[in-house]
């Protein structure tokens, strides 16, 4: 049953409207002033508000603006004994569905109610569809169908609609920020700001200013007021990456935000209040940091209300082909190349690699391959040398981006160019022949 709230201080007129509207099959709730109306709105899911313009504790035109800000899906019809054009124009600007004169327009009330209810139902259907589509799209950015990845996505979908603090765990490069963005987009805050900050990227003092802001003159160089990222994220989500690097003083300040929703800017004495959802991430073992006295246990318990541990890439090799294809398409567009396929040998080499840098390292390798490839197919020859020829002695592969890896690849290319002529290779490399032999032995070329 649709619910109508009538807000009017004239009790007899309010009662008469209530009886007429009830005969149409609606549930009617009454209020004699704005204060009572707010209480009724908080207690019931109202569809339409019929509101007098002149009320004992305020103006209905301004009340309609506050109503639409807090309850954007309901509709407001304003009633006035003395209609005037400026009030009517302002009412519509404030989001009112219509503005009618008492007495003269009584016959319009019931038809208007039905139209307003249709609009309310449409508003709710649109929001519901947007939420469903937003949730689907938000998690589309997470590529892969492996069992352990899907388990993480399921957890993220479940926690997304809540305001619960989330702690994302896992090795560096496993896609924690992508998960954080997906959770935000699938939440009720999805249309508000998503702000990300890496807690290891700044010194303590600069990080405090970045997170919480400062007043002009608070310190040397503070020439104007600065809003912190928590203020920028108000009503949205803030993502605190590498939370394990946060200094003890800032841990205490963050704990206060989580507990009370307020903080004090540098140079200010009064608190600033915010409504922010916090998603944190770390590759560190926070319980061990607590034991070592490096991380507050009370902050850990507030951050880890809901934990999701993301799998390393080597634990989801079934997803490597899909990720590689996605990155290849992305970088082909950026470099204006036409990459149509990834060869089976290329994919097999990727799947055999340990990926100590996880998805981030894979992405870098694919970008490198796209740059080096002239044809339409990414083949194994475009991969770093150690991925083309993995060690057979049980030793650990070098990182694809270490300096030693680059040197080894360059040496191999020069030796290939000289058809194995070491003297010529040493001349081209501008090193002694003894040095070349030592490096050949070192890299097992």
C-alpha cells in the first residue's frame, strides 16, 4: 500500500484530505509541522508528501528542497492558500512535483497523487536497475574465472552494499586497488568520490597533511587552507593502500576517524566531521607487526572487520591467458599496433613463470612484448630471455625487470647477432673477452 504524508497545521483540512485520500486505497500519515514530518519520514517509507507552504516552524518551499536532498526518490506536492508565481517557480526548482492552490485546485489533488506515485515507482525502478548494472559492471574490471578468484569476488559482492570497513590482503601486484574500486562502484556510494592514497609514498608529516588537510600558516609553506583526502572522499570511499606503513601517530588519528567520523586538521582546534567508507590494503603481516609494536591492535581490529585475501597470480594460472589478452589489446591500442593473437608458446611461457610481481609484472611484460613485436602475433621471442629459457637447475628465475635480466638478454642478443663469435661480441659490447666469458658463465648462456 502506497503511503502519503500530509503536512499541514490546519487539523480540520488535514483530516478532510486524509479521509478523501484513504478512500483511494492509500495509507495516510499526518503531521502538523516540519519537526513532526521529519520524524514520520524517518519511521516510514513514504511515497508522496502533500505539504502546506506556510507551517508553524518553517516554509514548505524550503522544506521540499531539504526533503529531496535526503529522500530523492519520493515526490512532493506543495499546497498554498495564496498562490504566487515566484513561490511556484522556486518550488519546482527545489524539486517539488507540483505546486497547487487550496480550494481552487482541490479536484487536481487525487489525479496528481497518482501521477506522483507513478514517478516515485519509476525513480525506484531506475535506481534498482542502475544498482544491478553498476554491480555487474563494477566487477567486470576483475579479469579471471579461477575458483579462488571467484571466491574473492563473491565476498566482495556481499560486502559492497554495506558500509563495513574492508581489509584487502595479498602480495604486491595482486590487484587490491581494482578490488577496492569495484567494491566502491557496487556500493550505495558508487556515484560519490573514490579517493586512493598509498601510505608508503609520503613522509609522516606530508602524509598527515594529504590525508587530513591543514590550515593556512600551520607550518612553513602552508600558504592557504588545504582540504585533505578524507574531506575529498566525504560520502564516498577512501582507499588506504599499504596501510602497514602508516606511522604510529597517524594510526591513532585514523582510529579516531573510524570510531567517531571526525579528525582535527593540522593547525586547527575544532574537529571536522566526515562520512567516509574506508577500504585498506597491505601485503604485510599485520599481526606480526602488532607483536613487534609497529601497528596498533585496536586499529587492526577496526580495519579487519571484513577481510579478503587475494590470490597470487601463480595460484590462478588459469587466468593468465585472459589477463594477457586483455593487456595486449590495451597496449596495442596505445601503440597503434594490430595484435590479433598470442601464440600458444607465448601463453605457455607465461603460465610457467613464477610471477613474483603478480599481475603488475605480467602487465609490464605484455607491454614490453607489444612494443618489441612488429607482426600481428605476440610470440615467445618477444619475452625476456629468462622466460624463453627457464632455468632447469631448480634455481630461482630473475625478475623480468631486474638489471641483471636486462644485461643477460642484451648479451644473448649480441651473441646471436655474431653467430656465437665471442671475440666479435666482446668488441661490439666494448668489454674484454675475459669479462664476456665470465658473464657467459654467470648467466649460463
